[in-house]
C-alpha cells in the first residue's frame, strides 16, 4: 500500500500569501507558482490515481471557534474521493473537546492535526495538557491508539510573525512524547522544519510513540542530514508525505525513495515508510 500521509487542501489566499513571500518560498523550496492548479480536492484524487497512490491523508487545522465546522467540511470533501481520507483537528481553547473527540472517532477519524503557530496556542500550556488528557481518556475507553500530528515550522516567528511561544519545537514536542506514552505523536517535516540539525539530534531522539513524516524536510535539510535522521529513527518510525500541493507525487516518491535506499533501507523497510507505517498508525 502506498500512502501519502501529509496533504493539504489550501485556499487561494494561502497560496497567494506564499507567493507574496518569494524568499520564504525559495527557502522552503515550495512550488508556489503552479500550486493554484492543484487546489481542488479532485486534483489530489487524480494525482493519486495517476501515480498509484492508494490513499492521501488530509491534515486540517483552524481556530478554536471553527473546529466542528472545519472537521465536517473536510469529512464532506473526502466522501466522493475514494483515494482521499482526512484527519480532524482540535484546539486547546475549543468548547467541548471531549465531545468533538468522541464525535470524530465515531465518524471513523483516527487522528488529529495541530498547527500551534497558526492556531495560536502553546503546546506546553495547561489547556493543551488538559486536551491531551481528554485524548488519552478517549483512547483508553475505546481500546485504541490515537495519533496526533504536529506541524513543526521552527522559524514561523521569523518568517510569518508567529508568537515564539506558539512554536512546536523539537524540545517541546519531545516533552509531550515523554509525558503521554499512550498517544502516538507524528512530527511533521522530520520533526522540525528549518530547525537546526543539531537541535533535531539533541532534542528529538527516537521514542516508541514518536513518528516523523518526510514532508518538505528532504528539501531543507542537507542530503546527509536527512539520511542520518532516517538511520537514527529507523524504518518503522518514518511516514512518507509530500506536503501536497507544494510538492508532487511523481517527483517526491522518486526523490524520497532514493534517500531511503541511501539510508540502507531494504525493500520491506521502504514499503513500511511508503505506506505500511501510515496504515498502522492511522488504522487505515
């Protein structure tokens, strides 16, 4: 099974915002100038069909007052797209988090996405700790594991004016990993987009409940750094992701596949990264 575990359905406004920041787009190696051609959900379905991608996983996020509306919108978006699934999102300042967690699990959702810098909350806050306890309670009551994906844009304060307290840094992510061993955590962008490589090595070591996804990171890290992270965390803890629509299936699958080989992953290990790990983590 081939799964793209990190995709987005962006608005035109988001793409135009990145186009207005060409230095940042270049730093992140984003394909911003043709991304508008890929904003319709049908485009993702068609790309999956053309490139033999079995499933693409959407990662929504929004403010505290629009959680239910956004979750319903993404679930509705995927109903007519057989190769597209979605996670849900939560917010530590939302109303009735226990109810929304339960509602999403009842609808078949198996994980939740957080983007703390854009959702404007601190991952170390008491409110976030309370929300994580609700996630744990829901998982225990149902006898399942729940996966949480965290965006990790380490320089969002510099480039996007985010509050530095709202960043999900490698160190802050690892604190959550240690405090909540019953939750599966996925650090997007190999755990720290534009974080220092020394910081990734020091502050985000391997853990049984920690996974990293490949989205974008192979373009911002040096090749030898990316390969070293693959070797350190191991083939059972890495998920393939493109960061669609910024990157394409046909180019990313070949690019990441080559780096997996350079890390010494054999055929079964490459298959784990390219799909089996995501199938297991998200119970797809």
